[in-house]
C-alpha cells in the first residue's frame, strides 16, 4: 500500500520519478525502487515525502486513510 501511495501522490503532483529524485537528492532509479518496494525508504526520505505532499508518515505507510497531516503537538507528554 505504501508504495502505491507514494506513486499516486507523485502522479497527483504531476511529477516524474526523476523530478522526485531531484527533490529528495537521490537518483531516478533509487526513487523508482522506493515506489516498487524494492528498496526500504529511509526515515529521512519518508519525512521529506510527507512534508512535500502535505500529509503524514502514517498516511504514507498505510496506517491511516486520513491524508490530512496531524496538527502540531505542544511537545508535552502525558
């Protein structure tokens, strides 16, 4: 699910894999491997994808169907 979501978000933004690779400072082939699930996506790349597409990492990972990013927290726990 995650790999399809990052592809769909890229296509919705009318960007090529090469353009996404440039935005993420990786090659088109590395980015293509992310979309195909042939390479694990590093946390830093997940963060950048979520930020770029204005969504949450949970959405990218398929843990929620809510595209809207979470509201910033106050930083307090408990």
